């Protein structure tokens, strides 16, 4: 699952997946979306982000959940 916008570095936010070139985590993006913010809202408050960054964060989260579900189904 190559998403060039999502990176992880143990020296930044304890290795949480982040948007490349920022300190904004995928987790934070998900929290913004969960709280009801639209993509336009997020982009207006975090002008250094691009729409593709938000889409990459959501894709990353979907992949992570999908992968976790398969792991749980095999062990459950």
C-alpha cells in the first residue's frame, strides 16, 4: 500500500503515521473528520495540507482497519 504522503519516523510523534513534511498525524486527521469537520474546513484551518493528504490519511486508516480485521478473524 504505497501512500507517499504517509510516513513514520520514530523521532516524530513517537513514530505515529503522519502526513509527510508535517507533524500532523493520521490519527489527528481522523479525529477532525470524526468531529464533523469537512475536508474544506480542515484545509482552511491547516492551509499547508492538500486534499490529497486528507484522502491519503483516510485511505491509510481504511487499510489499517481492514488489515486488523483479517488478523482478528484468523486469531478469533
